[in-house]
């Protein structure tokens, strides 16, 4: 399968970096074709400029600086997002990637005279999230699981109608044991290796 891994963490020695490494190892073991985007290492600019905001609904052909990111989205069968959950959702860097790259003519179409978008990323048949939470699962449930909703409702909406989802989350990472972390990383690698 063609897998686009989008990784978001500023620290190269973080637990999230370890999770990314296990994602990549599992995908390699499964024989998948992979494109990795490290948003921080890439120097991705998450903030939408004044011009981009004013031209948000313009054709993506007028936005050459985002096309290489768009090509990876349009190429893949599977999207894997690897990030820490901060303040109940995706880090600002990753949210900026959604805001700037998932736009008209890339993620969706907006036919003239309508206000209803039509999904464009029919190639993406699976979305997988690998994340960690400082708080326990019950706290995230009370908060409404904003990150999960963004990935599996908003993002999934513009993919194939048959897109399946996988949520791999380690809750309570601030107080969890080294053994539990190791088990989670093993589960992540195994899930990627057995991706079908």
C-alpha cells in the first residue's frame, strides 16, 4: 500500500519520535511504500497568511508552495498521523497543515453556485492515528475527544466514503510505566506491519 506518514513533534528524543520510528519499522516490515513528512524538520509554516485567507477558495493551482504537500495526499492509500495530544487536540503545527493543505481542489471541490463541498481525496481509504495523552481516557471523554473528532469526522469527510479508521492512543502517559509504554510501541509496530 502507499502510506503517507505525517509526523509532528519538535523534540527528536520524544516518545512521539519513538512511536514514529515504530510506525516506520512496521510499515517497512509490511512491504509498504512510504512517504514521511516531518513537519518540524521540513520547516512547515502552519499559520495561514493574509493572502491565503483572502484566497482560501481559489484554485490550488494559484498556490504553488503547497503543491508538494498536496501531491503526497493525492498519492496515498493510507494516511497515518503521529503526534502528541496537546490541549485536547492536534498540535498547532498539525492543525496548520490541515488548514493550509486540505483546501479546495486538493481535499474537496466547491461547485459554482453551491455551498456544499464534494470530497476529492477518494484515494485515501484508511486513516490511522498514533497519539498520546497526558491525562487518562475518562478526562478526554469528558472533554469530547477533540483530536479524534477532527481526524475521524472532519478529515475523514473529504476522503473515500469507505474510509476506515484506527485510533492508537496511549492515555495517561505522564504517569504510565516504562513497561506500558513499551507495550504500546510494540502494538503500534504490529498494527503497521499487519496493515491491509
